[in-house]
C-alpha cells in the first residue's frame, strides 16, 4: 500500500513541477512579447521568429504535460495587439 501512495505522490509532484515550469515558460514568452513591442514602437519593425520559436518549445512541453497551448503569432496579430495596448494606455 505504501508504494501506491509513493507513486501517487510522485505523480502529483511531477504535475506540480510541470505547472511551475509552464508558468516560467509563459512568463518568458510574455517577456519576449514586451521586448518585441518595445522594438516595434521604436523602429516600426519586428521579427517574430524568436517569439514563435519559443512558442513552439512551450507548446511541445504543454502537449506532453496536458497544459494549454499558445498560438503562433502572425504579424497581423502582433500589430493588432500593439494597437490595442496603445489605445488603452
């Protein structure tokens, strides 16, 4: 019986760890987005490659751990996001 409880505890801890890792990854994604917004506001140009590469890594992790996936960001989506945020500030 003890081994069943240990196995359940192990699985719960793995899930807790996966959630923490996912939150870290999501925070990093938000940081990348904020940097890209700053770059776009300064230069009028943006390269979404780093964001979408990170999103792919994050989605791979998410799928393996039953977490929500994030959308790949198109230029149109990004510009709409920037314009929406600028309107509310």
